[in-house]
């Protein structure tokens, strides 16, 4: 049997919490985990629900109340596929009064059955415990905030109007966008400003930054700051953090977008170019995420957006270092998602598919039809920002991303490597190889 335990302190009496927990009709408006509950919760009676895991898949379950002590305890049981023994869950919700207007809300789950040893390897309890934690914070926000929710009070994910709800809560906050001079980074700046979020534009090319800033400042309700720096410089992160803190700015959205690539035979690119790629796309990403952690934690909800690529899920010859860098970004971001989500910090990884940017291999990819469709940066960013409220670790805006995962997973490594190598090969060099 596997066990999961979560708890949270809520500044309200048990009766107020109980009213929200048993008001099933309002679950879709505030509950990010148990997004639907219908039926009767009296002892011995059955009800049904839908759980939405943080990875964004849903499961339906039919439940039966085993024990009910109003304003104190609610225990119910469910069976996966409604068949006992496959995967059975016992859910325990408890309210412990800690003092006047202060209650400890506890959620426990005991899970057992034939499938548990298999699925636990995938879940390790993380998806369930993260989902319960999200529900705890949302419940706290609803109960403490009353009927009209304060946008700054807690992690409340609205599934009916996700795009507006998430961005509305960020209005007036500050976002830092690296690589803001062009491509996907530039588009993040444009769409964040359109949502009423102040932005710091960071890149090397000051002329392009100033041009963009002038355009963004036409919206006189927001502030735009230009920071022209080379992210390969190891002193940039700390310098920038101190400068922003001196102005009283605390970052709430960190967009690590800066990047570059090379296309061709591995040995044909100078070593210093690879070093710069690693410094900009790996080290600076780690550094900025580390340095601005306290800023992010100072808000009840915040986000880090790291842009990876579908190249991260499969070996791609001739963009070898780029693919390896994006694989690092994917693994790093997913791991940090597991650490920080409970603190209210979403770490979102964007697995961008073929996008019309300045990528070195882009002309060949388009000329030879290696991909059927290329997305615009605006499309990628809209999908990314539109998923903030779902608290998903991975967003895949590209066309048919599942096929890339499937191809890299099902087929032998040799087949995957040779197939992609054929597609990306730049042609013969002058020496005939």
C-alpha cells in the first residue's frame, strides 16, 4: 500500500471550510484537482468525480462515503474502472481546529491494488501529492478570500477561462525576458505587455531592444526596461538582480528564452561557439533561476518559463550540441517543477516544434519539407501563456508532438539516429565527405 499526506493551515473555522468542501456545484470554479464532484456524500451513498492531474490528463472515478463527521472528517473510497482490487483508493479529509479562526486541513490517501506497483514508477506519488497541494492552496484562497477572490491571495486555477484568469492575476507584476530582441523572446515581451505585465528586455543587441521598447511603451499602462547585456558574461545575473532590487522590482515571471544554434558537422564549428551556447542556454538559465528564486517566492504565485525543443526528446545529428542543450533544459526544468510547485512557483517547459525563427537549420528544413508545418512565434507564446493556469510542467505547441516522442521511444536508437541524420545532413563538404 502507498500513502500520501498533505496539510495546510487555513485562517478560518472548520465550518467555513466544510461549506466549501461539500458545495460540489462550485468545484469547477476553484478546484484545480477535483474539478467535478456530483452526488450525495452521506455515509453509504455514492458520488462521482473527475480528477485532473497536473500533467493535464483526467480520470473519472465513482466513490462511496465510508465515514462522515460534519466539520471534522470525511472518508470515502473509490475503485479504478469501478473494479475492486485493480487500484483502490481510500481518501481521508480531516479538519483539526487549531484555535479561533484557524484550522489545519489534512488530506491523506491510501492506495493499493494490482496496478499500484506499475503506475507508482511513473507517478511516484508526485502527481497526486502535487494535485492535492494545489487543491489545498486553492481551498485556502477561496475560504480566506470569501465570495470575491483577491487575485493575489492564492493558487486558484480557473478551468473555464484559463488564459484570462492566469494572466489577469499577473497584471501589474514584472517579467524578465531573456533573448527579447527577436523570435520567441520578442513575442513573449509583446504578449506579456498586452496582458498588462511590466517587462525587462534582456539581450545583446541594444538597437533591437530599444526599437521593441518604443513599440511596447505605446501602452502607457505598463513599464518597459531595457538591459543590453551578453548572457555569456558570468557577472550579468548578479549585476541585474542588484540593479532591479535597487529600484524595488521583484520578478514574478522569468522567461529564459535566449538561445542560438549551429547546423553542420560537429567539428566544423569552432569550440568557442559551443562554449558560448552552453554559457547562454545552460549556465545563464541555471544562474537566473537560482538568483531570482527569492523574487519568485515573494509572490504567492509566480512562473519560470524555459524554452526547449522537440529536439530534446530525440538524438538529432548535425545539430548535436543544440539538441543536447535542449535535452538538458527539459530535464532540469521538469525536476525543478517537482521541487518548486508546492511553493507556488510553476516551472513550465515549452517543447517548441519547428518555428519560424533565425535557427541555422531553418532554411533547409523548409526547403526540403522536413516538417509539414512551421509555427509562428506568436502561436508558440500564446499556447505557453494560455497554459499557465493549468500548472502543467510541459507545453508542446508543435504539430503532432506525440509522434516525436513515440518515434524516439519505440524504434531502435540506430533507426532513430540514421533517419534524423538523413533529414538534417547538410550535404557533402569540400573534401567529399
